[in-house]
């Protein structure tokens, strides 16, 4: 039983390491689109929460990619990280 749990955890960690960056970037982009569409169609401010969560997931996906590959997937994500770490100059 314990070996099955360890194996499942290792498989999940490997899957996240391989596909996590892509999944976070895609999911974040879809959340931003859904939140913006909801905000535009209904005018409900709850769409802003989806936009913010989607942007955070998108950026986390880029951070995951940068940790894995040693380079940023997009210049925008790299610049956002630099501004966050070093402040606006």
C-alpha cells in the first residue's frame, strides 16, 4: 500500500515537472479569456477575479518553464519577474 502511494506521488511529480508549465500557461490564458468575456458580457466585477487568477497562473507557468529550462518562454514574463524582484527603475 505504501509503495503504491509513493509510486503515485512520484508519477504525479514527474507529470507536473514535464507538463506543469504548459498546463499552467494554457489554463491561465483560458481563465483570462473567460474572465474578460464574462466582464464584457455581464458587466459583473467577479470577472476581474478570474482575470487576476488567470494572469497569476499564466505567470506561474512561465516561472515553471524558466526553472526547468533556464530561460523565459516570453520576454513579457521575464520583464515582469525582473520588475517584481528589482522594482521599477
